[in-house]
C-alpha cells in the first residue's frame, strides 16, 4: 500500500501518514486558519491532496471490506441462499434464531440487497 500511494503522489503518502494539512496564516506569531478568500494555488493543491488521500483510503477500505464486484455478488448469493432456506435449528432458542436472521438481513442490506416487508 505504501508503494502504491507513493507512486500516485509522494505528498499524498505524507498526508496519510501525518494527517491532513490545512491552509494557515501567521499574524504576529499566532498561527490561525486562513480564510478561504485568501487561498492561493498552493493552498488549493494542498486541499486537493487532502481530498485525494481520503478518496484513496475510502476506496482501499471498500475493496478490503466489501471486495470487488465479483466477490460482492458471491457474498450476496450465499446470503440470499441462507435467507431463502432459513429455518430454526433444533438446538436454537428464539432469540438466537432472531439474531442469526437479523445478521443475514443486515449483511444483505450492507451489500445493497434488501427485501421489503
């Protein structure tokens, strides 16, 4: 991941490691946020890199936790199968059954598949 991010833009990697940078100004030794109407090209470049860093991190997290479209469709397919064949197990109490059902439905909803009441 380090090499990938550095290859996009080394400053991007710097922002991810050290946190976002915001335009500031110093007046009489006091550092304060710079008003938007005073932004220059470098300030806009810095803000653009902040946004790019967030976008790349969100994308990587989405791939990590949701997977690619093919993986996502496979997960949906397995959960739909569980949903359609859902039955209470012999050794299961109602609250455990309900928890298991809720987990299936919530997982499907998180992957973009939902069922109406």
